């Protein structure tokens, strides 16, 4: 947290508490309290602590029925006792949840002291008077009591949003649905507080035996009911999106469904996903959902490749186990993760694991400490297992698709894929967008196979394929036509440009030596030798030379054989020039 925010919180607390204790020493008289009052004050404190231990969280808003007890203590003993009891109850609650930031203690205690001061001020302005219950004065307390509770809720809401901004830099939304969920409990707290106040006057501390069980039980039942609804809703989300994921075969679509589900299950400031490449032993970033991260940091992270076992994500992938960090700590987990992770207090990283194999690592993080619970871990692990199945299906589909479209030896597209691609491109191109079809054949390739063996021939095919692919780049696609022949399709290129490009490719192949091992040597020589090969190239253009795939391919083939092969090989020929 920024130093100026810490200084602001500390400064406000020092000033406020100094004024409070000074006025307390001046105005409060302990001698007026009787022994029964001390017992009653202690019982009020115990009841406030009990109610604070069972908060209800609805739509991101935390609701407790402490005000029902604090208003009764306020009406009976006045502002000073209520303020001190509230401070002690909040302090015990913070200790129980093991809050570790001193700013959180100071901010919460100061916030509730301000609420006590402002609510009491509204009560007295509306004509309210505190003290033991009497029938004559009770009707006059109803309006001030409602004013007390309404002001307490509104001030609590505004201060809570302000504290979240100061502590966690979260943009406040002062008037939203959460305010409504704080107003609704007024219908329960107002009559409950008045009832405790009246009964305390009638039966003394015995009232707490009658009140504690129904009040705490009501809080617990509502809390469990709401949590059950939340869990059911989250399981429904996992079920629906899980079915969507496992039915998808495109990897990008699976990732989209996964991050969509995560956003509905757990809160986060940042969420990122690695896929695991077991062949290379690396984790490669796939998606990074961020809020305001600099573009250069985003690009840097998307280029990162993490070795399995390194950093937080690497260890999760290596061990196949979930890792949860409840607050900021120096350690291995910062390495190889996004720089923004250094500012996060809570981190949850889960493996996408199926059949003992990890397919990816999903990490969410939040700037609030201890933000993730065991319930969040369970939900994320269930979602991750569904995602792992979807990843496996997508990988299997991609592998099958690649086998059907790619040449196994060179990794280029095969002729079947190229033929369908060529037809589709000609349909889309129209007459205004020229396409160049280039057919390339390695000269005297049979002699290489006969002299050095087919393994050497395969190495030459792979090297020539790599040179062609490197030259084409993003300008078009390359396919292995069959044997030692390759086809190339380049878009938006003129005849002259296509000829010059093909000539440069021919020269580059001729000048590149390929290292092969002569496996057919009678003397069993296994020392590698360097071979230079040449190629003959023919090209035809659409729509200049042909307007359908079959004719275009046939004319490029004629250009290669008649214009290049028959004229001495190691040449480039254009269809009309043969």
C-alpha cells in the first residue's frame, strides 16, 4: 500500500482517538455505574462478539446484526459505553480472522468509532434520550432509533468503500446494489434492538439467555442458506460451462469458456493461463486477463517460457498440486510470473490435470490478503479438471487434424489440403486479386537417393522444405506436392514480382549446402558430406494464365517441365514463356 495512504489512515486515527479519549475522561463518570450495570455491559459485549462471528455475505456485501445489539446498549447506557463495546467487539473479530495488516486494524476500528459518533449525533439531534426504559419515554425513542440505525448503515457503507480504496486501491461504487442489501436488514434490527432494550429493563441480564440463541441462530441459518445457494449456483456454472468446454474442439474456444467460468467463480485482479508442453519441458502463456496492466508488461509476459519446476506455475505443473498463498510473501513464486503479481496478497494456482497428466496451470490473484478459501480451491480444482479434459480433446483433435493435413516428413501441408485451399482461395480472390502458383522440383533427386540412400534424400527434402517455408513466410502457403516436388501459393503478386522471388529462392537453394550421411557407401563411411542441390521452378498466375485450380496447376506444371527441366534444369520458367 502507498505510504501516503498509510500515513493518512494513521493520522486520522491518532486525531480521532485523542479527541475521543480526552472527551471520555472529561464527561464519563464511572462512579455512576452499579454492579448490575457492569454485568449488563459485559453481557452486551459478549452478545456483540457472538453476533460478529457469524457475518452473512450477500452479493459481495457483508451483513451482521451487531447494530441490533449496539442500539440496545446505546439506549441503555449511552454513547460512551456503546462506542467502547463496539471497539472491543471489532477488535476481537479482527483477531479471530487473523488480520495481519496493521492498517486493517486501524482503519476498521477508526471507521466504527466514526460510525458510533455520527449515529449518536443523529440520535440526539432527533430528540432522543438514553437511559433505562420507561413506558412514558419509549414512543419518543422510535424515530431517533430508526435515525440512529439508518445513519449507521449509510455511514458504514460510505466509509467501507473509502477504506477499500485506501487499503486495496479498489475503485469505490458508493450507490449500488450492495447498499440495498444493507438497508433491508433494518426491518429486523430495529424491532430486535428495541425488544432487547425493553426486556433488559424488565428481567435484567436474563434477557441475553432469551436473545442470544435466536439471534445467533438466525444469523447462522441465513449464512448457511446463502452459502448453500452460492455453492449451488457455482456448481451449476461449472456444470454448464464444463459441458460447453468438453464439447469444443478448438483450443482458443476452450480457453474462452474457461476464463469465462473463472470470472463467475472467484474474484481476481489478474488471471493467467499457461499450457504445458511436455515435449519441450516448458510452460507457455496462453491467456492473460488484466486490469490496467501496461502493454509492454503484457507483451513481455506473453513471450515468457517457463521451465517445468521453476517459479509458482512451474512447481504447480511439476507436482500437479494446487498452491494457495494467503498474503504477500517473498519467495520463489515471483520468478517467471507477471510483474503485477508482486503487488498481490492472495494467489491461487491450480493444475489442469487429467489421468495423471498436467495440461496447463491456471492462476488467479487478488490484492486482498487471505481472499481465497478452501471452498474456492475446491471449485477451481473441479473446473480445472473439466478444463483438462477439454484441453486433451482439443489437443487430440488438433493432432488428428494435423496428421490429415500435414506431410509427416517435412511438416508442410500435404497436397490434399493444398488442393482444397487453392480452390477456396480462387473462389474468394475474384478477378482483381492475382495469385501466383509455383511448382518446384529438386533436380536429379533420384541420383541422390541411389548414391547416398533414402535417409540422405529425406534430409535434403526436409532442408529444402525449410528453406522454402522460410522464404514464403506469411506471404502464402507451401505444400509437398509429392516425392521431390513442392507447391507454393502466393497472394497479391505480379508476374514480374513472382519471377524475381522464385529466382531468389532458386539461387538460395543452390547456394545452400546440405549435410548428409552416405548410408550406401561400400566402405561403411559414416562421415557426413555436404551436398548442393538445384531446383527447377515453374509458375503460372491467376487469373492471367488460368481461372480454375486444375488449369492453373497444369500450366505451372508445364512451365516447370517444358520451360525449366527440358532447358537444362536449375531454372525458373513462367507459363507463357515456354
